[in-house]
C-alpha cells in the first residue's frame, strides 16, 4: 500500500511544530490535518485523550465507507503509535 491510498489522518495535536513536521515529512496537503488543527485551536493538546477527540470529530464527518485512515498517537520521550483504519 502507498501513503496516497490513505484518505483521512487522525493525528494527536502535539503542537504546531509537530504538526508542521508531520505534514512535511509525509508530504501531506494542508487539508489532510484540518481536523487536527481545528482540535488544537479549540482545546489544545490535552495529553493522550487528544487523539481520541480528533477521532471522534473525524467519525462525525463520516469518512467515505471503505476508505483508509491513519491514526497517529504521540507520547512523551518521543514515542509514536500508528493504527491503520478502515472506515
């Protein structure tokens, strides 16, 4: 599979520098992290629950049935967890 097959990104809003670095590293279009940026602006980085809030909002917007998503959780020290989603 290729990164281009992933239609939605559910990312922990670790902060502006983290989100910009992630977008640059994965060469994502600006809209790919829109829900994450909105969550960061609305509630900030509220630790581990942040990614679940982004997941909730993404699900509310109803990704296309059968499409793929990538959930990216981030933690201290720098650790990251990635989960491939099928909607």
